[in-house]
């Protein structure tokens, strides 16, 4: 009987091995076919279609095989690379094949203020070349209307609305919940304005945190108004927000006509009418419009245009490395700011001797101190080899993100960039109260005063708390020193404008934390100038982590899976549905932050309060789920 069982196990093992080999061969061949697909053809002429159905991010994370296997792909937001949108508009502005731009914002889920600013600048370039930009949406919110304001014509569905809410909003505070659960947050921090830990120690913001958040929100709101006014001078957006409720009562609740009355939109019409307008501009397709999923006018899809105008070069003179999302320890793929991975990319490029200048694009609220320092050291090694380093700040470059920027020769930001937050915190949750409620007790022996410390059952001892606080203060001093050396200030002056306070890019420039305003393209020009390169002939080398063939395969099938699970236009919804969905996003964000605090590094240079001023669809919210809060509580107990 034993021999039969042994033979059976051998046969089953052979069977499993053959199945595995077959699957590897099948997926390998499928990937080879997909990767060998020729570049899509570009029509002889037509409209460049920017169907922004999803969120705009610095570096898409793609779709993991696990997400597909778990059936989660349909719930993931489509991510569109900011660089692709800007580059597509820039090249289309002077290409004779592009007669117009169709800006479809019906499924747009948002982007950060600095990203929106780059896109509006690119839209203006198209219009300056005499090419019309025609925008359409069933409903416009803050982000989508900021783009539509820079269109030649803005169309709104008759059942739609323009609802502008402005920056700001609510943040969850967990102190009351933690008290009920018997969880105590032991906090160690430096910085009067370092509000990242306040949700775990208070039920409301401190006066200092509230004042700083209000100032930041006011600055971002002013930037939004300025950008809209620049793109559409006739629009009375600020008055519209102030008078909307009263004006609606006077007009019988017709939201669409009210938006037109305040010159926010030019035309009221459904998608069919918008399509007819595009046909009048660029002509109809010759296929008789048999495929209802494709526009009836001569269209050039964004993906096709980007594929035909690839700007990445392996042997470029100017290296561009992206630090996007929370800065974490270890290694990770695209869309994650992993210290080991990014530092290795920089060092590898330096070792090959190919790059003559380096641009670091930062869109991160910070995170791990160690990972931030790893990236900064790698950039410092580039400078030691006389390679100019230019920091380009995206939507957020705060805390650890600013730590990384201190290695740069110049820092270029957008007025809407959220930066600063120069402060440090450490947080240790302790569970003595929860244990008492559950009837659990902890005891043991010591060989030194620090055995078993920090004690998460009873709380760190006084001596251990002194050590932890000293460590936080030491990191803060190092942070201040890095900023002082980089910005040519005294440590005392840096301490005055640091203290964990978050600043807008406009204020940061006034304070000397930023050198110039500009886009990624401006940073690349600055890098070329610093390296004495001809900007017209200098090529770019985008230093990005390589994705495995399995990840590429998962991403290739992402669109189809998402189409089946989420419908043809997952982002399309009336304005009220979008606003009503925000509490769930807030809960998901809170769950993610709580999990990051508990599972992340003990010492952090991270700006949690930066989330108050960015879109719920910011890049570091993409893996958050509202179910995570429940999972966190169960794990805690």
C-alpha cells in the first residue's frame, strides 16, 4: 500500500509539473504575440482623442496578476501617465495630421493640481497653433472643469451640471475609536505643524494644524481660480460658486443652463451633438460607424499617438527617474517609490556612463527615512561625478519627497505643488487597554533595562521613550541640516519655516524652498543647460523599473477585464454620484493610512495631511480599499 501511495505521488508530481510547463509555455507565447504587435497606424488626419477615462498619475502601477486572478481588475481605476498626455498634446500642436483635439472628460476621475496645470499649459499650446480643442462631459467637477476651461468650446449634457466645491474637506480622527478599542498611540515627533499623527491622538485638528491646512487650501483655491480665469476669461466661476444655490431657485433648478448663463460652458448638448460638432471639424469615418464603441468622426486615439511618438531612449543623455507614491523600503515595481529599486536605477545609469544630466521627478508625500536617504545618496553620487541633478516637483513633494529633493542643484515646482512638511514623527501603538478588555496579560523576564522594548503590550518604558524621542530629534536635525546646505540657509532659518508645516509651491518659492516655477519639460531644459547640452538634440533616458512578462501580460488583459466587469465607461456618472462616493474614498484613505502607520517603518518623514489637498484618486490611494479598515481592526484585536 505504501508503494502504491508513493507511485501515485510521483505521478501527481509529474502531472503538476507538466501543467505548470504548459501554462508557462502558453503565457510566454501569448506575451510574445502581444509584445510583437506592430505600432498602430495613425490616420492621415483627424482629431486627437483624449478620452481621459480614469486618473492621471506620474507613473502607472499597471495591473498585477493577483488582481486579475482575484477578480479585482474591474474595480481598479485606469491610470493614464501624465507625461504621455503632455507629450501627445505637444507633438500634436505642430503635426498637420491633427486638425483638432477631442477632450472627452466624461470618465475623468481627477489628477493633482500640478498635473492639471501641466495639461492646461499643453492645451494652450494646441490652441495657439490655431487648432480647436472641444471638451465634453456629462458633469464637470473641479478637476475636469479646470481642463475644460482651456478648451476652445466646452460642451455640457442637458442633464448635466458644473459643481465646483474647491479644495478642503473632512479628515477622519480615530482617537475616540482607539479609546473604545483600548489602543494607545505613543507618538514621538518634532514640528509644531507635524499634523500627520493628530488623527491618532486627537478628535479634531490642533489650532496650528487647522491654520496651516486652511492656508494651503486657500492657496490651491486661488491657483485654481487663476488657471480657470487664464483659460476662460469670460467664465464667472467664482461668482457661480457663490450664487449657485440662489440662482438655481430663480431658474427652476436647470443646472445646465445656469452653467451656460455664467459662461462656464459654451454649448448644451448630448454626446451625439458633440460628435456631430467633431464631424463638422474633422470629418466622419468611412466605416459607416459600425463599431458603436468608436467615435463617428475621424479619430486618433491617444494610445495610438503615444505609441507612434515614443520618447524614451535607452542611450539618452538626460536621465529621468521618477519617485512616485509613498517612499518605502526594499524593492518594488513601477508606481512605487521603493528606496532600493530607485537607488539601483540611478547607480546603474551612472556606472554605464551614459547620462550627462539627471532629472528626478518627485510626486510623493514621503515615507521611510531610510529609503528617502538611499535615494538622496544615489543622487549625491551622481553630483560627485559632475552630473547635474535637477528636481522636478509634481503634485506633492513633501517630507521624504523634499528630503530627496535636497540633493538637487535646482528645484523646479508648480505653484500648486504641495511641499515642505519638513518634520519627523514616530508612532508606536500599544494594546494594554485592548488586552485588559479581552482578559489577556503579558509578563516576562529582562536581562537589561531594554529587553522586550519598545513594549507594545504595556507601552515603552520612560528610558525607551527618551531614546525614541532623541532618535526623532536627531533625524529632524539631519533633515534641517540637509535643507540648510541645499538651500544655502542657516539651520535656524530652516527651522523657522520647517516645523512640519506644509506649503504650496507659491509660498515655498517665496520662502526659498523652491528655485523656479516650471514643468517637467522645464526641468529637462534646465538639466540640458547645466550639462552644456543642446536641448534640441539631447535625448532622454527614462530610468524605470522593468516589469516582468507576467505583469505585462496582466496589464495587456486589464482593459478587457475592466470592460466586462465595470461597463464601457466606468468613470461616467452624474455629478451627484461622484460627490456621494467621496465618503467611501475617505474611509478607504483612512484605512490605508492606518495600515501604513502600523505596518510601516517606525520613523517616518511623511506628510499624511497632504491628502487633504489632493484628489481622492491620487496615486498613493490606488491600492486602498474600504475593507482594509475592518481588516486592520480585526488584526489589531
